[in-house]
């Protein structure tokens, strides 16, 4: 007698939602692989999609940790929702009457099992093809946005050797003596200053000579 693995399950008990609402979402993921089921639940607008997504993650974690099955090789083999306890509440109405409110709960069960080898190979092939097409579409968008073929990468800049005579600012020294270098590096105002001082000195000498001549003539007269 051979026993088959019934799969790994996860159960959520007493969830505050009616079983009919939960079953509409469970019908969407029944028989799907884990990645497809996750995508369906993530993009579903139903209120029951969020707790079912968490329950599916719990079932996958149980299969990986307890049974040692990779998560990519699992699929939703069974999922169902049973009715739980119904809480009765009352609301006052006209003429002193009271209307009954039924707050329903449900028990959600998800069972995941390992897929067959041929199905695993088929799904992996489809995923690789889809990844290739996605990469091609991305490259096509890049080419369209750049106005044609993608621009080729620019070559790295060529670093030329610089002689020792070239300064950091790119000025080449043509002088050989240290005095000429100092003169060339001096500012314009400082370079013109000696000429002005020489002219002032010459003018002052001329004035001194004239004054000395006048003093001598006056002394001779006396």
C-alpha cells in the first residue's frame, strides 16, 4: 500500500467575513502555481485577497521548513472556506421593534503540494521566455527614448604626460634664470612700480640740484 503526500496546509479560523465572499477569491487561485497565485492576490481588489495572501505565504513557509520542498515547485492543490460561528446582534427599529444582524465568520484552508517534474520544467521555460521578452522590451524602450540606437559608451579619456616645466595652470615657462621667473610672476602693479619710483627719484634730484644752485648764488652775493 503506497501513501501519497496530501500536501502541506495552513488554516485560518474564525475570520470575520462570510464564506461566500472568501470562496470567490479562492476560486481564482485554485490549481495555480505559487507565483501566479501571488500575482492574482496582489492585484485583486477583493477584501478577502489580503488575508488569503498571508495564509498562502504561511502554507509555503510550512512546506519549506517542515517538508523541505522549494517554494518555486509548489502549487495550490486545494483551497476552501467553511462557515464558522455566526454572531447575532440586534438593531433597534421603529415601533419598538428590533432587527437581527448576523455577523458571519469562516474557516479558510489552503493546501499546497509539489508539482510534477514536467510541469516544473514547463513553468521554468515559460518564465525564462517571459524574462527574455521583458528584457527585449526594455531595450526597445531605451532605444526609442534615445532617438535611435542606444548611444555607444564613450571611450575613457587619454591622459597625456606633462613636462616638468608646465605649471598647474597650464602656463609654460620660457625663461631660464630665476630672476626672470620672479619678474614674470610678479603682478603688473608691482612690475610698474620701479619705473615710477625711478622717475620720482630723478625729479627729486633735479629739484635738489636747482635748490643747491640757488643757495650757492645767494651765498656768493652775500
